[in-house]
């Protein structure tokens, strides 16, 4: 008994031809194939709805043969078989070509009127009629060895698998049976502990695989899916629970803040704040302060609406650590955002950030920047400030993770926009010193509770939903990109804001017109590319900037550009000219998506808005209306009514509630992209849906905590440990990168 049966290569089990076709679907081992679950089931005698077929789509349909005839083709030579199948209401044509009539006789003999079959191929159109050309097919009651098998197969639900042109659904079904039939329960180790299965009324894994692939009734495959869905939730929650327990066991240095009577940076900072903290900021601040004062590593997610004041909350946490004799590191995803953070922190702290200068306050520290593009002298000084402890706060990009970066006493790591960093990157910083620093993860993307439980399951969650009262808010409109009058009005509206002393962002998905790398800076690029758009070219920063400079509506207005390929000095210069009004219109990629704070910016124009994800559009919108002047967000789109893209944009225009937007986003997008696995080629969640199956996730979380609590090493649960290791496989690691 071993897992070797599931690890066997399909080439060994099925042969080269079939295995090669399955490899194109990402199925390499016997275990991969058994986890390739049917997409749906066709009940015996139930026809597919032929009205739902779409030209160009690869389909598998259940239909009944109406007629089949062979005839010679005089114009081009050869012969053709034309058949017609029906769902009882509509018809679909099947077409086969051959050099000789005799080659088509076997099809004609099999495709007899009245026979029921599954037909698969790519939907085409000829003279207004839908057709499948050279489809593969399997006939009920014909493609079986004996009468008993025929009767049995005709009475069972027919599984329909995610397939391809190289291998149709019934060939996958046959391959599954070839792999599954010889297996017994001992060949299929079960990661779900017996007590969990009994408590939840679930079948064992071997039974579940048989019922999902070879059901005798609808109840069979529903029972199987329920068990397999629960397994997905349980294994993931066990992985998260184990990570949480292992980190907690490491221990940390308590950072309670300044001792009684000692002058502290945090107290001095609170005294000089020019505004009053919101109730949410105070509450979350108390939670974080309590965590930092413990000898157990804080692991907290701080999520908040755009403009809710997360930076101030994070800075207060960093000052508490500095008051305790430690240092804080703030990890940002881009150099633009890192530089913005440094400017913001220094502005908020004033003299408190000027240690070593004549203008320093009595209690002061240093805030230093460390990025990959710094000059040698500036970088050397920043490294020395971090290593000596002179810098209480070090802000940086991936450069902070370099081997040469050392800290005197790193007490807190703040990770901004965690989805841009991987687990190994974060851990490289957290393990830089002898003890484990506390961790605060910030995200401006509101996360529905079930998603938070699933994606950030090893972090405690704090939420800032309140936006400071002085914010004026943003109005959002969708502008049809093919309406020249409305587009022209867009640029005149930008000019009006510029003339009033304000600023405008113009966001494009590409840098240059020949750029083929996708939407810069967004994981949504592959998901949304080409959605509803055909071959229409995307707007590019450099092209749009030139067009706007020549547009009479913006005559005399300097138009700046900003994108991720510019050198750091040019980025800083572009942002500076935009911020001070010398170049009040900035054409940019989504590099300005998070953190960039220019209070005078009041207009956000997004070109090709249908190509961006809903959460990302919400982030972009959050860059304007951050001061006392109201903001305006104009989404130029070619999305057709009824598409997911149109739904995204309409929802964004209707509400500024980030949590509602996030929920809609999860429902519209593929699960893998939501969970962060789009870059790794797929998701390990096949049946679990984080919005739809909240109760399953809750139950699995409870069970996982209990099981891991008994044995965090999982030495007594080797099958579960192996299942968790599969989650942490590099191909799927992106999923847990967010934790």
C-alpha cells in the first residue's frame, strides 16, 4: 500500500498518445487525472440545449440523430456526410469529409436516426446553420461491449469533463476508468482524518472518487462533490492553522512602547497630529498595540477602504516599536510607492524624523529609503543607518530583502499590498534577525469575510471602514469610448480642473502600442485581456500623452508620463512635477494604483476601463478626491451591455462600498485569480467557492484548528502533511503568498 499508484505517470498507465493529450490539460499523473472532476453531468435521456451554443466554442452536447446521408462533391471531388442531430426543438449539423464514399460508410451506419449520443467539437457556422465539422462522438447503447453494459450506461448520469480539441470528454472518461477501476481504498490515502469524516458525515476518498467519476444517480455525484469540496477547505485551513501555530511558537520580543515617564515618539507624534483619529483608527490602533506588547509574534491583516487612514495606523505601530528600542521595516511593491511612503512619513513626523539634524525634536528617529536604483553613496548610507540602528524606520522595495541589508534590532515588518510579495520574500525579512519580528500586512482592497478566512487564514484581521470626514468623495461615470462627443467632453472637463489649479490622472493599460506584456502592474491582465473587444488595440501611455499634448482642449498644459520602466530619478521627477502643478496632467500605467497621495488630484480618467479588475478600478479611483475638493472618475469603455466587464463598471459607478465591490469581484472573476494563483497557471480549488461556501469554510476551519492543535508537526497525520506539502508546491505557492 502506497501513494505510488497515484504518482504513476499517465504515459505508463495509458500510453503515449492519450497521455500526451491529457498533458495539454495539465494532467501528468494518475492522481492528477482522478482530481480532474467532471464539470457537469447529463442525466439519462436529457438533451443539451442547442440554443445556447456559441460559434467558436468547443462543446460537448447530448442530442438525438435525425438523419445522416452521404453524397459526392462534384465541385471539389471526394465525398461528404451530412448528419443532423436535435435536442427536440433545435437542430445541429454534423459534417464529415473524405476522399471516397466508402470511408464515410462507418459513420453513416452508426449515425442512425433515433440514436442518442454525445457529440463534441468546435461550433462553426455555414450558411446560417450551426455545425460541427469532423466531431468526435459516442453513442449510448452502441459504444459498449454487451447488452447489460448498454442498459447500465443508458441509465446513468453522463459525466462531462473539461476537455479540449485534442481529447474529448468521453476519452477522458475512459482514461479515468482505466486508472480508477483497479484501485482499492488502500491505494488512495485519505487526508481527512476518520473522526472528521464521521463528524461531518462524509465518505472516504476512494468512494468519493468513484462516485464523482462513475455515479449511478444524481445523489451519488452530489455526495462525492460535498466530500471533495470539504477536503479542499480542510487541507487549506490545516495549512494555514499549522503556519499560524508554528509562527506563534517561535516567540518574539515584546514591544510595549516607551517606559513610564520616558519621552516617547508615539506620544510626541499624537500631540502634533493636525487631525483627530477616527474611531476605527483608535480601535484598530489599540488592537495592534496590544499585539505588539506580547512575546508572541503579531500576525495581523489591516484592511481598509481607500483613504481610511491605514498609513497613520501603521506609523503609530512603528513608533511604538521604536519607543521599545527596536526598528520597523516597511516593504512596498514599487519604488514610486516606497518613495511616496517616505515623503508621507517624514511629513507626518516632521522634526520627529530628523534625528542627527539641528532641527530634530527631543525624541527623534530617522526614516530612510532603500531601493535597488539608488546611487552607491545614498545606498551605503541607508544600509549603515539600518545596521547601526540610527534609522528607526526603513522603507524599501525588494531591495530590503538583499543579503547585505542588516538591522540592529528588527521588531516589526509592515508589508504594504501583500499580494505583490511572496511567502519566501516576506520570510526573508522576518528571519533577518535572531528573533521573529511582528508582522502587519496592509491592503487597501476590501476583502469579503470568507475570502479573508481562506486567503489570509493565519492572520488576525482588523478593518478600517471609516473615511476621514474631511474627504470630499468621488463621483464615477462610465463614458462610451465610441461616443466622440462624450470623449471630447472628457478632455474639456480635465482642462476645467487644471484651470482651477487641480490635477488629473489618465491611466492606460500599456506603456507602448507594441507592448504585449499585458496590463502593467496588475494580476488581472491575463484574465481580462481581450474581453468583449476583439482585436481593438489598447491605449498606451506614450501614444496617449502625445495625443493629449496635441489636443486643443489641453493647449498650453504640460502632460507628464509615468510608468514602471522609467528610471527611479525620472519617476520621482515626474511625480514631483505633477504634485506641484507644473505638469498637472499625468498619463500613467497602474503604477499609481496604490499609495500615491496628491491631495490636489481631482480627476481620474481610465482608458480601456473594461480591461481592469473591479478592485483595481476601486484602487485607481481612490487616488482622487483625497483632499477637500470633490473627485471625478471617468471610465472610458467599449464593453458591451450584458458582459461581465459592463457589470463591473456599472457596479463601480453605483457604489463606493469597497466590500460590496469586492464581493461582486469575487463572483465575477475566476476563483484562481481571486486567490492569487493566476500566475502559477491554475488553482488547487476545484469545487470550493469562497463566496458560496462560507459554511463549509467555517466548519473546515474549526476541524483544522482542532487537528493541528493536537499535533502541529502532523507526524501522526502523514497523509494530511503530504496534502499540505502539495499546496506549498512551487506551482501553487502563489495561493499562500498572500498569507
